C-alpha cells in the first residue's frame, strides 16, 4: 500500500508531520480528517528519498561505529528519562550531525509512527544496525525492558569502540613512520641518487662495491618499475578476489591466525568479542541457538566464524556451549572451562563476561607488546636502508678526498 507524508494542523497552535498508508491521496486526506487533523500539505512517500543506504554519488555519507555508539547511548539516556520512542527519535534527529544517520533516524521515526515496532524499523537498515542490535531490541520489546536493552547495547558498543580505537591508536605511529621512511627512500632514489650517479660518471674512477650495488638497484628500479608495480597490483587483485570466495577467505584468515604476534592478537580480539556478544545476548533473554548464530555473523575472522557455526550445530543436537567449543583449535581450554563452570552453576552470562574481561585485558597487553616490538624493528629496518644509501653515496667522495691528500 502506498504511503503519504503529510503536514497538518492538530489545533490552531500545533502543526504535526508524519506518514500514513492509504490507497490514494484522497483516501489519505479522509483518514487524516477522521483523526481530527486539518491537512496543510500531502505528498506520496518516496522511498528513494527516505530510505538511506542507496548511492548518492562517489562521496556519499557513511555511518561509522562511533555514530551508532553515540546514537545508542543518547537513545538509552532519553528512554530512561521517560520519553516515548518517537519523541526521543525526534530529539536525536534534530541533534545528529551525520546526514545519512539523520535520514535513517527520520525513517525509523516514521515507521514507528505508522505503528511498526522499533525492531522492525531498525531492521530496514542492515548496513547500520546488526542482527545483534535488532534481536536485542526485539527481545526487549517482548519483555517490556527496552530501556535496559539500550543501556546494555550502549555499554556493548562502547566496549567494541574502545577495542577498535586501541588497535588503531597502536598502529598509527608505526604506520606514520613507515610512510615517512618510505617517502624518504623514494625521494633519494628519484632525485638524489641519479644526480650523484652523473657526478660519479664524470669523475671516471672506480667506485666502491656499496656504490655499485646502489647504482644497480637504482637502474633496475628506473627501468623495471612498471614490472614491479604490475606484480604488486596483480597480487592485490588475486588476493582480494580470493578473499571474496569462502575457500579463499578461510585460507587467508587461517594464515592470519598463524602469524607471529599478530595472529595471537587477532585471536584474543575475536574471543573477547565472541564472549561479550554472547553474554550480552543471553543476559537479554535471546535463546542460545539464535545467540550463537548472531555471534557467528559478528566474527571478522572466517575460521572463528566457522567454529562458532559448528558449535551452534552441536548445541542444536543437544550439546552445551562448553562441550561444543571444546574441540576447537582456537578457543583455549581456559575459555571452555570457565563457560563449563558457568553452565553448571546456572550463570553462564557472568562466566562469559569474565572471559570477555580477561581477554580484553590480554588484548591490551598484546597491543603494548606488539607496539614495543614493532617500533624498534621498523626504526632498525629504515635506519639500515637509509644508512646504506648514505654510506654508498659518501664513500666515493671520501676516496676522492683521500686521493687528493
């Protein structure tokens, strides 16, 4: 059934806006009149304008995890203060700066005004609100605990954002060093070394071995740079294409888990996310099977995702959570033992929260260790490369000075 957006007077001083389903324009006006509203304007509801998520050019706005976290926290505060959902969404729409999120909030508000539950309105935007988010809201609507749900979702989103921020902050300085060091090397090979080569050629003397090696590398790069660039682009193309297939992604993600230092960090982050997500869902009343299916979707590593999916199948056949994870190669015994103790005592959610807290602390420690190792290694590698270039360029000059004396 078509929908119509309207602007109408409720009384001489109050103007209301919204959407209403109707067979046609006249039918919509009759419905609004029957509601005691005096119609000022009415237009057919255009999904292409009101439904976010469609492309609007190359630089269209996007909704980040930080935006969703702020939205969840603010909505939780407004609902706990006693405001109705539609009124709270009105306030959030007015104070949200992100254009796309503002459109999404408008669409959710209109859907709620049409009588749809909030979970159904959120489900219309799968690129912004995950299955975990939607299912928790739906369970809160069923149990009448929507304020508690948004408080838990707010805490959960804050924790996920905190972990992501820590990882990015840890990698920011090494990445900056690598960019600056790489740019320095490119400048040396592009501008400095060719001029030095011309000067050495005019001298007509025998050059030291390091200088000859540097000249050979520079000549090779100048002649065959296109071949190197083609090889890199080809490798990136095949890796990205392989990552789109299930088998290729499993191979790549398995390699990631087996990497020194980084593999351990990835595993800790995935286990912490698994435990906190599952605990949040179970504590909110979502059934175990549904919770495990949702948790599998939130996993970033496909190997971990497959293991959680297998655990869900085992639970469906009658196994408990700890037993279904006991045969996993990437869930250590400490995790399954803590979950088993929680299941025996009837407080598996508390056990999972403890697992999450433990592995989040280990993640922090792993990030600090990784950073403490990565920085000196990067400095050493860049220092060796730049030092070799400088020495190779200065050796002929030193020999000239020596011969002159």
